[in-house]
C-alpha cells in the first residue's frame, strides 16, 4: 500500500468513527475537569506499565490493584508479582512506588500540572522528574487526563503508519527528546495536510492498527 492509499484509509476511518472518537476524547477531557488526584495517579501508573505491554491488560491490572488497595499501599515486592501484564515487572513496580511516594507525601500531581502553561511544558517536566517516563509515556498520560490535543503518542503503531504514509522515512530504533519532537512536528504537518486534528489522527491510526479505541 502506497502513501496515498494510507492517507485515504485514515480519512475513511476518521469519517466513519468521528463521533466515537469525539466521545472518547470528551471522556479524557472530563478527567481533567474532575481534577481528582486518585484518578490522575491511576492514569500515571497505567502509563508507566504500558511500554512493550498490552494496554488493555495493563489497565485491567491497575483496576484490580486499586480495588485490592495494593496500588495505593503495596510495596515493590507486593506489586511486582501482580504485574503479569507488564514486561519488566520489577522495574515497573519500582517506578510506581517512586511516583506514588512523590505525590502522596509531598506535592500533588494535579497541582504540579496546574503550574504549566502547555502540555509540552508539562511533558518535559514529567520526562525529567518521573522515573520510567519517556516522551511517549508522558504524552499518553497527558492525553488520558484531557491534555492531549496537540501532542503525539509516538508508539510503534503510530510510527509504523507515519512511515507507511511517507510522513517519515523509517521507524527509528530509538528516539531522543529532540528526535521525538521532530517527528511530532512532522505528524502535526501531516495532520494539517490530511485535515484531521492531531488527537483525532492519533485515535484513527490506533484503530487502523488495533481495530478498536482504547486508552
């Protein structure tokens, strides 16, 4: 399939599912309106679990651990055996505990985010201050709490589609922060050319690869 065919396919997916995408994005924005610290932390922990792991199974894990009280109180040794859905479960248990310590014994996550003028500024703070958060994970978190209109979640599915569409030459094996921002800007230009907003484009590409809409 050449680049133009990919463009047409994305447009068709978006046209067919615009209402569903709008509802999903509206649900994310409502998280921001509620400004509930516990909800923000669950989304943060979820995004720390997802790298190289199945997103749906990771969310099911977060819900189960929260219901059992382990997400809020469990130590690394208690959490790690429960993270079967995530690769590198010991490391990710450590990430969750460190982030939880920071935001339950000191500053609140919702208050920290309120300090920033843009999602881009908030993302840079998350990358620099939260262990286990790269640009992709930070972008995913910000989208899930309603602040993702102009940032990209550059996972392998999205990068593969951008390569298929001719937006980027190839899927990079790794990305620096500068490299991430450069591809994000290329996606932003593609979004303008194709006439689909950035956050809608992200959802349409996810659907193209997975056949569903999720977190």
